[in-house]
C-alpha cells in the first residue's frame, strides 16, 4: 500500500532536548512538507522540500531543522530553541505537477509533549 | 498573501439532514485550487473534495458538494444525508496553481446528532 508513515505516534521531550520526528513516503512524490497544528488553529507550515537536498523555510521555521537526503524521507528536528514545541505535527507529500494532482497527502501525525 | 477564513468554529446537524460549512478566502491570483479536508478524532487528515478555480462547475463527491463563488471568493461545503461518521473537524484550504504550501482556515468542528 502506498502512503505516508510518521513515527513515533507520541513523543515526550524534556526541556533542553532535541528530538527528531520521522516521515517516510512511498508515493514517489517529489515534494514533502511539515505542518504544525495547535488547538483552535489550522495547520501552519514549518518547512517544505520540493527536491532532494533542497528545502525552504515555511511560516514558522524558527527552532526547527530538516534534511532531505532521500526522496522518501523528510525528518524534522525540534531543537531546544523552539520555545513552545508541544503540538501535533503532520507530514505531507505531493507531486510538483499540480495540474494533475494538486492535493497533498498526509501522514497520521506525531503528538509531541514537552515535560 | 493569501488567507483562508472559516467563520464557524462549531456546527451541529441532525443525522440524515443537510449542513453547509462556510469558507472565504482572499487572493490576487486567478488560478488556484481549493480543498476541504476532514480530520476525525484519529487526527488523520483526509481529502474530502477539491475544486479547480478555472472550472465553473461545482465539484461533487457522493454526499459532499461545494458551492464555489469565484467572484465572491467563497467556497462552502454541503454535506447531504449526514451520517455519524461525518463528525469531525473540517478544514478549508487553498493552494496556488504553481504549487507549494497549503493555506488552511481555522477549522469547523462538526457534530452529528443521532
């Protein structure tokens, strides 16, 4: 089955720790995205990548970092510089040819809690 | 910059009845895509329906249909014959024709009463 997987489902972090959220897709999509979801708000873009070894900051990139060494993988690191990291994190992917398939497909998400 | 607004934080509908969720957006672009995503309690984001701005015909997917008013920048979702499984958070989203990120509204939480 084609799809997007995220791990872990729940993650707990102590103050001052860096943690990495995993996102893998086997849809052969070139573009991948990380969104953050807070209660009462829509999703906000953290980082995105449209090709291997290249990525761009989204609207709320401060305190986060990413890498894109493989087409299938786009891990997100939440650093200690992120002041309020407790949130639900969603990974998505899409083709870059929006004329054929403009929608993004989402993984099941990771719930990060800072202790 | 584009923005998406959902002015109804919560809505309620009786099972088997029809409900309409509102969405307005702002853009200076002429070509773009609009989406409705559903997020049930599992929190998995599921695409419900999409609309291409260049198409005048409103999109329909089974019990789900949209009323796309391009001049008014309005994109409402109608759910007919509501079912208990329709209870979820619904997000309206915008994407430029050139691709890139989705821009989301704040969401509308729909409850379905048996």
